[in-house]
C-alpha cells in the first residue's frame, strides 16, 4: 500500500531524480496541516490495533462516541485511501480517527509521528511547520491538557522549526470558543509556541458573526489569524466578506471568492494557503488547470503550498510541489525559479512565536 496516491503521486512519478532533489532542496514552510488529518498510516494502524485489542479484552462498553465496528470500518476506509463524492464525506472520516487519539498518550504519539513525518530526516519535507489542531475535551483530558500534550511534543524541536495554530471549529458553541481562546492566549503568554488561531470544520456550519470578539482578542495577544474561507460553493458572498472584515493574515483554500473579495485579498496581501490535492479530491476544484492558484501566480500574490490532510489525501509536501513542477497534463509546469519564489513566500507568511518562547526542551530521539 503506497502512502502517496492520486494526481500528486502521478506528478511525482514523472520527475527525474534531479528534479526531485531540487524540490527537496527548496526552502519552504508547511503552513496548513491539520494534526488529526496528518497522522502517518503506520501510526494510525498501530493506534487502531492497540485500541481494538484493548477493547476486545475489556468487558466494558465503549467510552467512544462510535462503536468498535464503526471504528474498524472507518480505519479500513482510511487505509484503502477514501474515495470522496463530495466534501461532506471528508468530515465523516474523523470520528474514527478521534476515537484513537482521545488519550494524552495516543495523542502524543500521533503528534510525534506527524512532526517526524514533516521535519525529520536528511531531506525533510519542510524547513518550518505550522501544525494546527482543534482542542478536544475527552474522558481522559481537558482542552488545556490536549494543547499541552501537542506542545510538549513540539518542544523537542527548535522554536524556528515548529509552531502550533489552535483551530476553532465552525460547529463550536460560543462557550467552547471562549474557552479555547482563553487557553491559547494563556499558553502563549507562558512562552508556549502557540502562534495562531484558525477557523476550520464543516464549511457549511456555524454563525460567523459569533467569532468576531474572539478573533479581535486573538490579535490583541499577538496571535496570527488564518481562516478557512469560501471553501465550497455553498459559502455565501456575505459570509466571505464578513470573514474578510476580521482582517485575517492568511486564508485557507479561498476557492470561491467573488471579485469584491478578491480585490480585498489582493489589496491586503493576505497569503492564500493552497491545498491542491485536497481541493481536487474533495471535488471543489475539477482540474489542476482550473485551480485558483493560477490567478494568484499571475498576480504575484503571496501563496503557500500546503498538504491539508496527508492521511486521507495520500499526499506529502514534496508531492504537492511535484504538482507545480511536473509538465502538463500531470502538473502545472512551473519553472524552478517560480517554485523557489513560492517556497520563499511560504516562509515569509509564518506567524510569530511568542517573544518569550521556550526554545527547545528535550532532544529529539
Ligand atoms: C475544513 C478541515 C479540513 O483539528 O482534529 N479540517 N476543515 N476544511 C478542510 N479541508 C478539507 N481538513 C481538516 O484535525 C482534524 C479537523 O480539521 C478540520 C476538521 O474540523 C477536522 O475535524 P484536528 O487536529
């Protein structure tokens, strides 16, 4: 079973070893990767078999929100490389993953594997990673413990290698949003590497007006702001303009912007986090040639190439960059110079660590 599939794998397959080496050597940042969507397959497999074995030897009913049967089915689907008919199918993959990362021990292991995937080795996927995750309260940890578990793993790396973005889910109620933000600001003040706030989750859910005071507060604490925006055709123009009025630093996807929105984005130079495979597999963009990346490249506007969720999308940052370099119809056929510039733009769009950042706590094994 290959861990890379789809168009990105095909693009990678067309490149020469010299071209691959070039892509590996491009200095770049990964700025849009969701922790629970980025767990490497072998780690997911380990966590799943341990979970199911423990369940089999226990007579108790499951504490999880879903049955063991649904966990098994969900994990099998992820192993096979899920086929998505539309974006909502994507969000149905997460209950099974969440069941496996609901203890601090399992979450820590998953985080360590994600960090290692992006940052370890002689030719790592990227020079800097901004990993994002939604704080979850489970039977075994509260939201603060969730974030501390993730941050603890991050502190094995230098502060200029990795930062955490706290994701707020569009489905959250105001009380939970307030709690997440309070913890994020507190941890940043303590020198933990909380660098930004994200708005994510089912693109058709939630009331965007509710988030207003929280985004203002996040900025007051020096946190960067990135918002998933106009990810589907169902997102209204009104909602998109409301989100832009919060003056985000970066935007996730930004697939369906109207002219008015585009002019705000261009004027304010908001960096667009581009997730090519994600958009193609969720069917929000039909072909690479019709992807909105082209209009931003033409305008010389800041963009950052990102993976979104390597687990379901079977991709890697290298494979996403292969989609830029490969010749049409396999890729966009960009020049090496253009790709170096794109890598540079991603590094420029990083969020700031706290001024009192804890530098590096433990040595990575
Ligand atoms: C919107 C997405 C997403 O936070 O539990 N997530 N939200 N659009 C996307 N593009 C397809 N990909 C992932 O990681 C998983 C969560 O990230 C959000 C979803 O809310 C998902 O539940 P964490 O680490």
